[in-house]
C-alpha cells in the first residue's frame, strides 16, 4: 500500500485542528470532501484515525502515531521537491545553518576557494529548528548542537566546547573563577525547548521557564527566573549588563556537529562538509575572538 501524501496532508490538518470544519476551511475544500478523504485514508491503513462523537473529534492511538510520523514524511517529500527543482535550474546556492556562537566564516572562506561560483547563504537556527529545517530542505547543511533528533539525518561530530553557567549579576556565585554542579544544587533551571520534547514535560525537577534562543535565555536569567548553561562562545558573542558567566569545568562539554539530510546527494554539500571538518580547529576557537579571526584569515590564504 502506497501512502497518499495528499491524504496525509489532509490528515495532519485535521489532527492539528481536531475539527473537520476548520480543517476544511484551511485546506480550501468542502467539508464532505475532506471527510471522504480521511475515511479513504483510514481504509488504506486499515484502522480508524479519529473518534467522532457529540463531544467532538479526537485522535485514536493509531492517529497519534501517524501524527508523529507524518511530519518527517511530508518534510522529506518537500525537500525532494526543492532539490529536484534546484537541480533542474542548475542552482549554485548553498544554505548553511548554524547555532548561536558558532563561527561559520572559516569554513565558508575555505569552501569559497574551491567553489567561487557558489553563493553561500548562512542562517542562524535554534534548537527546535535543527532537524526540521534540514529535513524539509530550507537549509542544506548545518552546524548543530546536541541533542538533535537524528532520524533521517547524517550527523558527524566536529568539536566539543566547554560550558559556562549563566547567572544574574547579583547571584551569590557571580564573579567566581569557576563553580561546580554541586554549588548549583537546588537552583531553578531554565529549560531550552526543542522539537523532541513535549510542553508538559520537564527534563529536571528544578526546570522552570521554557526559553528559546540565547537572547531569551539571558533576559530570563537577568530577571531572576532561573539559571542556565551555555557554550563558552556565548561569553564572546553575547554580553548583557545584568549577566555573569562563570566556567563550570565538571559539566559535560557541549558537542557541536555537522548535519545534513541522509537522503541529500550533492557534491557541493559534500565539499562544504569537508571544508567545515578541515576548519574545525579554527571554528572551535570562537571562544577567543582574536585567535579565531587570525586563524580564519590564515586558512583563507592557505586554501
């Protein structure tokens, strides 16, 4: 049985809305047509996907499973469309994603010496963007920070980066040369949201506010809503008058990786992958801006 992507898109819309009328309006089709398509999908799969009664519409266990699986399937199909279109038009453009604090320039410079005809665009991404944007083709390759859902991706370790604890300047430990995990026992933690977690779950008993991105993290810490942990490069690229960064050597370092869709077939992307690996040592020095700047210039000259 082949899964009909059109029916799957209809299913996802109904699953999101849990209302056939609103889903039909969003899809710009008549509600009876949508209902027939969903019934046909249920027949194809041999199981009900929704329960329908006077209380409304709800997903069955099978429906919840299909909802979880549908996103990657539709993203993969869209990515394939993007790649085929780009290949047909002879596109010479590469989109590189990167997380905050990661210096992309050394690899871009090295890559440019080999592919001067390729336009390289860079786009910052957040933790919950990493896998979806690679799978749906919005970015071709990315510098990511673990954890990441590796399903459908090719992920290669690049380097590790020490972490710091982010404290408000009035905190009892602000200004220390370093702290330990034990020093921070009982402190409320800010939780970095990502696409693999559910809003109602908490990864730690002291986890509090859900934050997205470095800037939001700094604002919440400055407001006294909790502490957080960031890669050392944050101390170079992000400053805040009400924030203190303190090294925490006994905390596991952050792993930076290169990632691309496993189905991606492109010599240009592979060449950037190689350039990024060659420039990894320089990129890892982003915690020391002057050293990174000198190293990037040196790598560009050596090519």
